[in-house]
């Protein structure tokens, strides 16, 4: 399946209607489209950052395009975004791409007079280049931004810009207020006039069916001479730039499935199967690739962002990412996974969530998935690469209170905790001993803060996180031969005590003994995926019934049961009841398959979920389609405007690729260099073939049976 096969449907957008807006990224940063034929917003190529800024808004015959066009249609590909609209007999089409390896954008626009009479076209673009250059500071879910939002009403600093002639009169160099960020924004052909310094305009007499074409070029850099040099390099070469952007992406795509390629430190298998299986697998892979960055000055390079565009550049939520990306990265790019794992081990233990990729600063609050991130990553490297190098690393870990001083390179009157990589791994492996309810074996990481931030009752002793620890002990015993059976039995016994057999989900237990329903897809999926094979068969059937009847929709899901008492706490689409985070439907389906349980509706749901790929890479959240109008035949992506703040792409979406490889294909690597496959004849596996499977230096193919190649 090629990149064009993974293009989105044509998606209708309007400036005044909140909707997920596609982005384009390269190794250095990203932009986000605007509901306009040429405009884009949030150009962030660190240290140049223009969060909240928008440029190239179209002026058509004296009116803003948003005033006269009922909508703009947008179609995304990894290498380009196409847009089109029609207004009063004018038909507009454009293509936008990033420069292949530089901080810049090109837009090629064509306007056709579709009227039967000759007419005059008056065209212009409102250019703007406000930006912030704070070095590596300020990248922590948010990015350095222009103070134009409602939370910045008292801030004036950063709103000014100055314009200088560039490209021999065909462009302007826009300088930010601080004089440390520059954007050259140019046109070809040169405009007839420049209005108000930043509005290039053209006037043309247009015959019927005649087309006028114009190209726009944008560069972003902390140094003026470099912004001007890049602009001069590409000015008038838009077609070449567009072709180069496509060639870059085609090379990346081919490399991802090619052994011994020159881009990644590993490779992924090629999967043949039903259209739904292929869509889920290849869009899962493309989602991860779209999050790949090589800034050239980060503490981990290459790295894979948590989310983008807009706020996600320059930071990662490794504790949330690694449980869902390490299974694919261990096969595709183990070198990058090692760097991310080491960074995770160095983070303050159970008191952080986000990491700045430029300063290495860890911040925010405690996170329940930090132990899982470490054990999962270590064991995935061991299983797929026979790699135990992490055991000998030297880890220096600074508490949260010193992180800001370290980022600012201020003296710190303290010493870091120093431990080995194996020590960090065993700390995560045994997290249940230090963090559990009194008198119980249930894992307890505290109140709601470390868990699902939008469900106020999901906290303390949870079945899901107890199951994770039981899983880690089992996998550790297989890999290293250490007996921990008694300890595992105690964890399993207490988590089973939380099951509500009449409802098909678990409760969570508080320190005072009270229990609250954990009627959410995340918790059920954690248990199934971790220890499902060790639960009574009727329980697994009950969990499937609960998800099928109460959470699943034809193409997506509700994370929280819509009848739960806590739905009064909000409608955040990723964690609450109005929608769901992308990895959790995949986690549930993978858990069912790993537990040996299969129902026809599993395949029906999997097929339905595959339809969301018509909206591009997997997003941070989708609305359940019984809560919002479907788009492209499926549950719609949520938008990134607050209070939702759910981003257009998130790396955890690659868990659908793991669902296909380890669930649909049934692959299992055991940590001792052995690879097996569940070859039960299931409807979802009909026509399935997997080529180029690599495990611990050996290659396999799966076609009904798993065969090692000579």
C-alpha cells in the first residue's frame, strides 16, 4: 500500500467551524492548514516558533475568502495537502508542501475563470510573520506562541513585526519584535503591487476558462541571512520543491519496509490481507513516521513526537507513548527506541509526564504509566532484537524540583540519584511493592491526577495497572528465568476481586475501602491485553459484551460508559464519554485476540474502525459518531482548540500496526529468541500474509504457518 492509497477523503472546512485541521511535517518542524486556499498556521521549526500565527489569508476581489466561500475542501497526503473551492464562478485549487529538508513551505495556486464571460481577477494574500525564539525553552505540550489568544489579553510583547523588501521585490522578510526570528515570504510571479507592506496583489483580465497561477514561498529561521538564502534557493522552483517533498516521503516509506535501509535502524514487515487490515496497519505505521523528527540539536535524535501539529513540536510524553509505540519501534527503529527509553529512565520517578526535547527538562505531574513504559520498552528490545544493552546503562535521575534549574544551566546544590539501567528496569518491574493499597496487592499511584485526567473517579487501586505488573513479572520470568509465581498469584487474586461479573468491567478501590466503577475501555483493555489468557473464559465474554453493548460504536468508541455517574465531569473526547483515545480500541481488540477469544463482532468493529483512516493519521481523539456528525463515513477527529486540545496526529496510533502484527497475525516473540504465531483459522485472518518479519537476527514469513527463511 502506497502513500497515495493513504490519502484522506476530501474534507470540508470553514474558518468558523471547529474541526480537526491537517498538518504537514518534516524532520525540523510542522505547519497546520487553515480553512483557506493558501493560508496555514502555527509554523513551528524550533527555535523559530509561531504558535497562534497565521499567514497567507486569501483576498479575492476585495473580500476575505472566508467571507465568500461557503467552505474549502482539503485532502491530505504525507507529502502534500491539496485544497479547492469555488466562489462566484471562480474555481481555486492549490497544493502545499514543506521544503524537503529545510524550514519552509511552498504553495502552488491556480484560479480559473469558470464563468462564460471575461472578467477581472483581483487577488491578494495577507502575510504575517510574528514569531518567538526562546532557544530550547517553552516546549512542553505547548510551544512558544504569539499572545493572540484569550489567555493573553494583558500581554503586548510579541505582537509587532517589521517588513523588509526581499527577493528583488517579489517578497518580504518579516522580522519579529525581538529581532531574533525571520520569515521570508515571497511570490512568483512578482506581485503588481504591495499594499500595507504585507499584502501582495495581482490584477488580471481573465477570459472564460483562463487560469492564473501564482506560487508562494515561506522560510522560517532565527537568522535573517539564512532565511533569505533558503528563499533565494527555492524562489521560482516550486514544482521542483513539490517533487522533492514527494520524493523524500516516498524514500522514507520504502525504507520503513526494507531490510538494511539507510534511514531506520530496523524495518517492518509487509502485510497483505483485507482492505481493513491493510488500512489499519499501514496508517498505523504512517502515523508513527509522521511523528518522526531529527532536529539536529535535541537530547534525543531521531525522536518520535507524542503529537502534532501546533503544540506538540519539541516535546514528548514518553510515559504515555512508550507502552504503545515501543512494540513497533523495537522492530522499525530500535536505535531511536533506546534513546527514548534512556530518557524515560532518567525522568523523575513517578512525578513527571512531559519532556522538553531540547533542554531535557522533565515536568508536569505524576503519571501512572511510567513503570509500564520502562518494562514494555526493555522487554520489547529484548524480544525483537535480543538487546539487553539497557541493563548496563548509567542512569542519572534528578528530582522534579531541580529540573528547571538544570534546564537553565544554573548550579544545583545536590547530586542526582545514580543507578544502572537494570536498576531502573527492576524499579519499574517491582513498582507494585512500593505503590499499593495498604493491606492489598492492588497497585495504587494515588488520586485521579496520575491516571485519566478527565475521569474523576478512576484512581488508586485499579485492575488495569495491577494487571500490567502481573504481565511484566510473567514476561520477566520467561526472559530471565526468575520465579515470581507467588507474587503474580497475589496480584491476580486481588485484581480479580475487583471484577463486576454482572457488568463486564472492573471497579477501582480507594484507601478507605470504597469502590467505584471503572467502566472505561482503557481499564478493561489493560487487563485483557496483560492477563486476559489467565482469566475465566466467561469473564472475557462478559467484557466483550460490555464493550459491544455500551462502549463500541460502528466505527469508534466511548472511552467511558455514557451511563457512568462521572459523565457530569465533562466531554473531553480522549478520556471521557464523548469519544476515545486512539490506542484503546486497538488495545482491547489485541487483548481479546491474545486471550484466545474471538467473536464475529470483533472483525466487524475492526473493519468499522479502519474507516477513520479516511481522515489521515490516527488522532489524539475521535468523537463517537453518536455524539458528532460522522466525517468521511466514520467517527470524526476531534479538534485541538481548547478545552478539547486534542491533536490531529498522535504517535500512539501506531498501536494499530501492533494490533495487526501481534493480534491479527498472532505473532509472539518470547524474550529468548523464539518467535511463534497463533495460526487459528479466524475470519479476520483470511488472505493474510506477512513478509519480511525480523526477530533477533532471523527472518520469517507468515502464510497460514510461520516459516523461518534460510
